[in-house]
């Protein structure tokens, strides 16, 4: 699990939220509620739906298993069609805000129907102002995905999501659910206290990949020093349980928070602190030669316990324009792993650009790098590079042309494993609306 961005405070966003509800929301409504879910190019979008049909070409699919020679198989040159149904956007109520991103797909490969399948991703956020001082944030993230490269094109649109392409080392079915609730109490016009929690889980189809279930509890105190700058402090306790591995982990993290706004559209949020990881599990160890001769075994299983402390930080820079937005993020914290790597130290650098050029064109691009280092596992570090871009063109009325390309490179250091995959797709979509269709 990532150390979540519990109190990332974007001053520009906070002021806009205050305008939507009342003047009593204070210096920071957390992004765990509606946040920027459903927005496009940094702007609110009315709820809209779409249906599309595309031609797809997939290369480098990495299924879970080995071939007749004992090597990992790689599936190349799959081509076929994919049908998608989706909805996204924002709906504002008098004292609430709802954000939605949903995409469901079904794919069929004309030359190998064994890899046909369906993927579903849902991100739903709701923020409700109960009174002048009390605001509730709730968020639901859920889905079922089976291919890391195509999944990169339909990621949950929030920074604290448990699931990501890096959590799909193999192209194998993973089901996930993440539910959160936060209560914000506005102590004064400058100070907000937040407490909350969430439950989550990832369940993997392959018997050799390890699923995870867990929860976290967190609290944050934020105070606005000026119209543009906010300081705060946060604490989080997270618990991961790995049923197949007979292991579990507890993470305790404390961080300081700083957020500021430069000019009208540029915001910086920073979070730095430390976290302590306590890991319990089973490991296989070699036995003494004399004991091996006595018992006739060369290894045995034993329990282990490890406590470690690491630094953590999370920086995000966002620039919004009239029709576009750019964001850069660097994260160093804890991760729940990817089914092979369990509790891990995670390092991530990512960037995203989205642009609605005219009433005809929209464009987005994103890319990133992730590295996992197992905290209590004797494994070489795992790294992944991911990038993608898409464009849509409003052909006539509700009819849009669409195109997208995604690529992913995975590597286990020292050449233990290397793999590259990519997907290209071109299609047509139906989506009524006044602005171009935008998937991200």
C-alpha cells in the first residue's frame, strides 16, 4: 500500500470547493471525497456517458505460468476488437459534490480467443457538507482487471488508489475493492481536523500469486497560515494481511504537510516524515548439515519478525490552464506489493498532461516509473516503466474518433527478468456532449 496522500492540500481546489458549498469549509477539504474525480483537463465536466468500439493490437502479454521448457511464455501479435461502455463527470448539489469515473470493456481476439475477457474499473467520490463545521468525504474504488498494459489506459483517477499497473506483474485476473470514509471538523476558518479510515483488498486468480486484505486509520490537523499557504501534520496506521503467505504487516507513519500556491494556477504540495514497518511471516531456511543428515531434509520453514524504519516523502506540483492541466509527482513510501513482492518500499515518479484543444480535439498523456524493494523478502528490486497517450476528435455530433497507445516495461534488477508489452487501438465512440470526449 502506498502511504496515502492523507492531507495533500491544493489551495486552489480548496477555495473552489468553498465557493461551491459555503464560506465555512476552511483551509482544506481532503481529496478523499469527490476530489478531482470525473474532471478533465483540470476542469469540472457534467456527467456524460460513452460507448465505443475499437480495433486493438496487443504485444508482449505475460500470462502466469511456464511453457514446456520451464520458461515464462510471452504472447505476441494478438489483434481483435474491444467494446467499451463508460461514464464520467461531476454533479454538484447544494451542499454536496459527486465525482464519477467508470469504464467497462469486453475484448475479443480474432486470432486467439483464449485471451478474450472483460475488465471493469470504477472510481466514485462523494463530499457532503452536513453543517457549517462538519463535512463528510467518502470514496469507492473497485474493479476487476487482467492486463497491465490495457489497464494503464483506465487507471483509478486518484493518487491514493491501492491498485496500479505495478501491482499486475503478470497479466492475470485481479479483483480489488477500496472503501474510505473521512470526517472533517472545521475548528475555525483556518483550522481543520480530519479523522477517517478505509478497508481494502486485492484478490488474485492465480494460485501462486498472493492476495491482500487490510485497513487503515488516519488523522490530520491542518492550519492555513495565509490565503496561499497551509501547514499540517498527519498520522496513519495501516494493516496488511496476506492469507496465502501466512503473514501480515503493520505500518505506522507520521508526516508533516506543506502546501502553497504560486500565482493563480500553480500549486505545490509536499509531505515528509517517517514510517515504521513491522512484518511477520514465514520463510524457508537451510538446516545445519548434521540436522539434514538426521532428518533427511535440507531446508525447513520458520516464522520471522522484522521491524524497520524508513523515511517517506510525497511531492506533487500541479499547473492548471484554461483548457489543460499538468501534474508531476514523486513518492517514496510503503506498498502492499504486487502478489509476488509483499510489503515493500515503493519509489514512484509520474507525470500527466491533459488538454482540451477546441470543441473538436482532446488529448492526454501520462508516464511514470515505479520500483519495489521487499522489506522482509530476499528478492532483487522490481522496476516498471509505463507510458501512454490518447486523442479524440469530434467527427460530427456525438460521434468521436479515438486513438490510444500504451507501453509497459518490467524488469527485475540484475537481468533476472525483463519484459516489454504494448497496446495500440483505434476506434469510434458515441457520446453526446458540448465538448470533446476525454478518457483522462
